[in-house]
C-alpha cells in the first residue's frame, strides 16, 4: 500500500514572485495578480521530489488527465469537485502503481483490454476486473463504477499498462526519470538545468523536450499535452527551492489555448513553443508554467 508523505517536512519555497506582471494582456495580468502568489507554496500544484509524490501526482494524477477523466481526483491527490456518493479514490483503497501493474499481468484482463473492448460497454471491462482480478480488481471496478466523470476502456488500460511499464525501476516514476536522464547523458539528478542540450550534436534538443519524447514513446495515451504535464509541476517544485534552473515546460491544454485565442489580441502567441519563448523574453527568471496555472485557475473559477 502506498501513502503520501507529510508536506510539513518539505523545504519551503525560496522564490518570491512579483505581485504583478505587465504582459500587454490585461486579462493575464489580472489572473496573475489573483493567483500567482499562492502557486509555489500551495499544496496541490508543485510536486515534491519524492517517490510517493511523483507516483501519485505526476504519474497516476497527470498521465491520463484527459478527455474529461479527472485523473488526480480518481487517484485521490485532488479533492472531488462534484458530489460522488460511494466513490473512494485509489489512494484510500491502497491501490497504487504496483497494484495496478499486477492486474496487467493477469492474462485475461490484459487480453480483454488489448483485443476485446471495441464496441462494448465499460461494464464488460469492469466485470472482467471483478472476475479475474481478485480483491484489487474488484476494488478498482468499484471505483470506476462510482466515479462521476467521463471514463472508458482506455482509462482502465492506461492505468494498468502504464503502471506495468515501471516494473523494471521498482514501480517508481522518479527512478524511471532518473534512468532516462542517464540514458540521455545527464547523470546529475534531479537535473540542474532542464534546458541543457542533449542528443546528436548536429540536432540537439533540450533535456525537457527529450524527456517529453520518451514519455510519449513509453506510455499509453500520453501525448503532446500530457507529457509536459507529467514533468512541469515537479520542475516547478525543484525551481522554487533553488534546485533547478528556469524551465520552459507547461501544459498546453484547451483552457490555455482558448484563453490566448480569445484574449491574446495578437500580443500573446497562440502555440506552445512561441508562448514559452514570449514569456521567457518578458520574464526570464519565471517559468511559463506559472502563467499557465494562473490561466487554468482563472478559467476553472469562471473569471475569464
């Protein structure tokens, strides 16, 4: 059974964020004033550099946070945002990465998810979990039954298959990151600079881009938006405590994209790479993830 560590033992943030910014976008400036001051010190955003935090939050909570499936709420690292009688999250059930991986090792469950779900209701998959997965499978099926957000065969498969992909590193997402950094030639861990160039000398990329590519290649349903999301809040925690340099990663999701298209006024770039460059030109000492989270919070709270 996996448990979360006590945040009271975390070193406090060392950074002090400006109370205001001036970007040429009044809406973004207003959201920064409303939210930025609490981001790095408030539990629930920055992810501590610990096995349990990275497993629960960055891996289980972020890796399939898509298509309306609120993965962090399902995992139990975020509180439920709507009433859900009968729902108990994975963390409270004692179902972590190792337990999920054990279900992928059950041949009838794995074969069903790989070959027998097309055109069939999710209830069929939950029945297979109950029938073949023992107490863990039954508990996971019950969690899916009561979860009040969009869900499907894909979300069950992603939790199981992706957890199994961590078997060689002791079911630790942090150790997976360490191994990938070493493969890319970066032995210092956590890395002191995620924008350090790696790869072939003729066509280098930054370490954070290379890690994103490896995440997309290694895990089911992790794509262009989720790969940076699995990294950026860990990077934010490291940066806020002086353990890594400013980084460029953030989550370019529909909230962010819709905001910049509506309010950008030709000033705010409308693609991920250009937004990061634009922000870092304005504020080279502040990660664009901070502005990105302000946009998300403003949209979630109906302020824009």
